[in-house]
C-alpha cells in the first residue's frame, strides 16, 4: 500500500522546472521536490500502486482504486502519453469525494510509479466547492501540486524515460500553463504503462489512510493514449498486450463497479461515472 515517504528515502533525486500558478486554495503550494499535497487536514496521494481485488474470475483486472488500461510486455517502457478534457465534478456536499486522471510507467506489476495528471475534489467547509489541480508523483515518494486547472481545460500529459531519468511533462493547452520535472529512480522496472481514472488515497493527521469516494465526473475520455518501449516506435495502447481495469467496491459476494470503462477505440477510451462507492480503510 502507499506510504508517504520523502524522495530521499525513496532513493529519488529531483530537479524541476515549474511554470504556472502555484498552489490551490485549501491545499499546499507547489514544491519541485515532492512535498505531499494537503487539503484541509488530509494528505492527498493521487497515483501510486494498483490495489487489486483478488478471487474473482473476470476478463479484466479488478481494482479498488484504478480504472482504465494497462499495457504490458517483456520490453522496457520508455514513454506514455495522453490528452484529456478536465472533467467537471458534481459536489453534493459530501466530503472526501475525489477523482484523478493520469498516465504513468510502472505500478501495475511492481512497486514504483512515475506519473502525472490532474485531480478534482469536492472542497470547502461543506464539500460543495469543486477544485481542480495538476500534480506529479514518483511513487513511493509523495505527490506534488504544480498548478490549478479548470473544468474544460485540455490537458496533455506524458512520462518519458531517457538517459537514466524520467521526465514528467504536463501542459494545460487551454491556459498555456506547463511544467516539466526530471528525476532518477533506481528501483524502477519500467515493465508497464498505464492510462488511469482513479479515486485517490487520503491520510489524516493520525496516519489513518483510506480510499476516497469517487467524485461524480460524469464522463471523461483519455485520447491519444500512446506508449513506446526500448527500440520501438510510439504506438497506440491497442498495439500492446493490454489489460482493461475496473474500479470496484468489494462486497461480501462479488463487487460493484464505480465507473464503466469503454472498449478501446484506437488510441482512446472513455470512463463513465456510475456511483460514489464507499470510503475504504487501507493499511500502510
């Protein structure tokens, strides 16, 4: 499970260039070295490893926190990319409702993730104020804010590996804000690429952590979902051995899906919100 570690503890070295409006109301300001994101008294950790649900025979990977697609294979991944329109969230006045769109390398079958994207949540004292933030993460290091975004903004996100470094680049094509951060991760295996809609992990001041309810994002599409492996050109996710991923709440017998992911259509797929689900306590 996710742990909030410093980048030094995770064996990572960062040097970042960040352009755009730092900070978000009710959250920490931008730090290029991976300071954890805070909303109120909660630490927010979008991204991180997949939390699998075992014991079910399905044609998809079943997860408590991820939905979307993962690309697999024997060769090492060196690039992943997507664009998406930042979805608006509906906030009914219930706290701890979040959603996040991101791309990444690793995390599907190993213990690191190099990733960037956006998250949206229902903030304010009454949980009725939607907020939208761009972030990056070198898990198991903490997530870091980079700038505010708005619903309807067109986001372009990618992770690239070259010369021993991962470079995470995120551009708001609507506002013109952009950032790029490069870091080494000696433990990265580069054995998967992902295009994900996630409900993030939250941790309170006492260190108790849980998966948030999934905020109502209605529908979101990840387009231009492409990747490459060492020695090969960039191609669509459909060109790789890939696994669809369903986000669920486990039940006593079976599970209930929180969103519905469409089949791949070339380099694109969509996710449609179904239900909030329940807050799920997790350990670690």
